C-alpha cells in the first residue's frame, strides 16, 4: 500500500518501466514540447527509433500540433499504449526512484519520482494551493493536450517540479547513499541528451523522504524563509517544466471527477521532483520567435514604446550578449535578431519595478500578433536555435535574459505566477526524456 502524509500533496508512485532487454536509448525521447519549430529534429528521432519500442510512439510531439492527421496520430498513440501493455513491454515497479540525469556538459541533476495529488493543484493566477504554478497558464493551449490525454491509458511525464529545500533534506541524502540502492535503469540518451539512471528506494529511505517532504509544507517555516507573513499559505511544490502538461492533467481530472471515485488513478500526476537549490539546475531564458513578420520590427518597437525605447546595433552575438549582461536594472533589455545577421539590443526606459523584462516584451509581442504585424509567436529555448530560426526571411527573434532562480519561489509566493514562458530549467537538450510511465485508467 502506498503511504501518503495526510496534510501533503503527494504519494509514492506505482510506475511502469520498460522490461529488461529493451533498447533504452531508442526507448527514451525528449519532452514533446521541445524543438517545436524544428521538425527536422523529430525526423532524426524517428529515423533513429525506427520500429523499435519507444516512447516516441506514446507521445504527440508538439512540432506536429495543428498539422494534418492529428486525429490519426492520437489514435496511433492510444493503440500503441494498449499494445505495449498487452505485450507486457511495461513492468510494474512500486515506489519512488532516484533519477540521476547526467547533462551534456557533465553536470548531474538529481530528482525523485512522485505522484502529485491534483486536488492540491490550482493553476489560476490567485492560486494559494500546495502545488502552485510559477508562470501563467495559457488555457487555450490545453485543448489539443486534452485530446491526447482524454482516452489514453498511460501518462509519461516530462514534468519537472521544484521543491524549496535550501538545507538539502530530501533528495541529497538519498543521492549520497546511492551505492546501497538497487539499480533500475541506466542508458545513454539520443540526440546528445547525456545519460540517465534510476535507483529504487527501500522502505526506510522512502519513510525519511516522506517526512522531509512533509516538513516543506510547514507554513510558518516557509513564510520565514521568504519574509512572508506567518499565516502565508505554504508552497510545497512549484511548477518548473511542463506547466501545461500538469494543467492538462488537472483539466482531465476535473472532467471525470463527478463520476470517479477518490482513488481513481487520474486524480494523480506522475512527475519528477527536483530541488531548486541543486547546483546542477540552471535556469535559461525562453526566447520569442516571431514568424510571418509584416514590415520592420524596429519600426514596430519604436511605435509601441515611443520615446522610451532605444535600439543599438551590435557587431556580433558576443557583443549582444555582453550588452545584455551589462544592461542597468532600471531598463528592460532584450536582443533583437533579424534576417541578414542583423543584431541589436532593445532597451526600454523606466519599466514598472515589479514587472519582469519578459513581461515588458511579451506585451509588445502580443500587440504585434493581434494587429497582424506577425502571423504567430513561438517559444524557443536555445540561443543557437533562435539565431538560426530568426535568420529566415520573414522571421525575427527577441533574445531574452535569464531569470535568477534564487528569486523565483519568493516572487511567486508574494505576487503570483510570472508571465507565461518566463523561464526554462536548462537548455533544450537538458529537458526530461520520457522513460517511466503510469496507468491513468482503472
């Protein structure tokens, strides 16, 4: 029986892992919301996977959202889930797992697999729940994800959830005792993703994890850490990556809840929990790629911000990055990347001190798209990918600065979620790869 603290928002999971002998390199593919403007990446993945058992056949890469054949793709995904279960390609494992992800630059990020209780999750801007969003949720983006999940038998998580554990009481003690844990999987990851391994926790270690996680839900302690009123509601879990995937799980649960029992598996969502204070965890910006631009973006910026805007040409990418790093805090700045290798820094005078740079520039992006100055906006995680994609005729890119991770939890606790797509936990190739699964239908 899986044990759960009565005041907590989690329980230990019942996982489905690929059976022994599975080619894990081809089984694991990166989060579906990566490389959305780069279908060539997903074509390379498909070539490498071939017909082998793979999570590629169980997910919907968002590079294909809005394209023809979506209904057929969803049907194939759900059929593959049923087939993999019928063929016993997935084996049950009861209990949490220590995940160690060796990133491409050799940093090792550590996490624990948990099931989060969606009854303790509210993604509204005014949320005070134990599980809380850290950035705005675009409700209009949930519909296609709901269609994928609605009749699915399994969920596969690319969600990374943050805990605020400055004393390193939860994950780090488990990692230090890893040599005494039973190994479950270990594989190199395709497409330069590094490596991932997993170890099973014994009952005594799980009990210690449960107690340490429960302590993070202590309201007065949380308030003291962040200089909040003593009665401020604690945030036991904060969304990191996969905000819209967790919101999709919540929406699907709310749909069936009136006729489902309290122990229905869809009440829970499988995630990997990581400590925001893990030195291997680095935040990266999420850039804005404008597609189908009509007219000159520089003129549009000048018209939108008026005399408050200053646009300064840059000789190369290094100069642009240096200028962004040196920008004074009283100005909001972003790099501008245009076809023909034209680079500049856009600087906005006297923004509201409580508003982040990303919010200042998102307002411009939204207004530009709304009036037809650009066909659409995409969200790009990688600096090089932005430079390459923004160089295409008719495109332009806004290269945004990185949010310091130390300020995230306190800012969200004080002021609510950040603007949508405000930050990313690492570069694109550092995102979670699918490996574990979980049943979400009885």
